């Protein structure tokens, strides 16, 4: 929520300076853009845990429970593998950006903005590992793991989707 408010304040300040004071802020647009980058990559693991990412429910809703469990297990394993790979590759990308600077913001290394990508991917890797293990446990024991406190607390968000 802090990032949302910070981005909104930066954009409002930029608009105010540009159209009311007729003197634009050189850094507002760029800083808001990088704040949005962090917001997306910090919010993606939460959306993954809440089941908020797009999927094709019309297809999977027709599967029997056992087949659905196998498909979900395979998908979670694939997401875990892909996000783990992206974590490694995106950190190399961020590290290569350390010599670039965001001049409009004040000579800040681009590494600090690009770091949002491996942080988000590592978080998604951990979330998908948790989902994979939960689904595998359910397949083996035929028992569902009770929803954790995070999911219970955010049930109203899940119901909106």
C-alpha cells in the first residue's frame, strides 16, 4: 500500500508542478515508473498465492478431482522451475545494470530498480514451491491442507475474482 500511495503522490506532484506552477519536475515520471516496477514484482507473489493470475477455469473445472490434482501439481512444478530460472537470469540482468544510472533521479544505480525483478521472481519461486508441496501432499494423502492465515484473512479478495 505504501508504494501505491507513494506513486500516487509522485504523479499528483508532477501534474501539479507541470500544470499549476508551469514548471515540471524532471524526476517524477521516472520515479513513478520505477515505483510501479517494484509494485508489480512485489505484488505478483501475492497474486499467485491468492490465485489472482489469469487461468482457464472453463477447461480445468471439467476435470475429475484426481486429474485436476495431478494437473495442478504439474503446473505448480512448472511455475516453480520457470520462476527459479528467471530469478537467476534476472539477477544477472540487474547486476549488469549496476553501471547505468538514473540521471533524472539523482545518479542512482539502475541496479536498485532492476533488483525488483529477481526479488519478485524469488518470492514467486517460494510461493509456487509451497503450492506444489501442498498439492503433492493432497495427492498422496487425499487430504487437503487447511488454508493458511493469509488466505483466510484475504478471502474477500479471492471471492472477488
